[in-house]
C-alpha cells in the first residue's frame, strides 16, 4: 500500500457533493467509503455549510482521520484518511 503523506493534494477518490444539503453529503460519503479500503484518502467537495460540523463528526464517529479541511468562498474541501 502506498502511504499517502499529509500532502492534501494526494487522494485516492473524490466525491463532489456541490449543491446538496444535509443529510445528502454524509449519506454519499457513507456510500463512497464502502468502496474504499483502509488507509486510502477521500477528497470531498461540498457547498453545504453544515458539512463543517457534519464531516468532523462523521470522521470521529467512524474513526477516520480528517487530514485537512479548507473553505474558499462558498466551497468546502475535506481530505479524509479511512480507518
């Protein structure tokens, strides 16, 4: 397995939830991580401000590591390493 360093530009899969609102981004994240393996990194792009609360809680609850989160204008980007 290739180690994904803390470089936020390194990821194995991406999920664009732009335009979707709670609970859809988190539901899609649940579905996406099922197709991935432990240690892989998922990049999530969202426009729902609730994701700033929901994504960290999603990671904490499932044991995933939130590597990086950033917001620019009305877009939120998250990088999550799967447990």
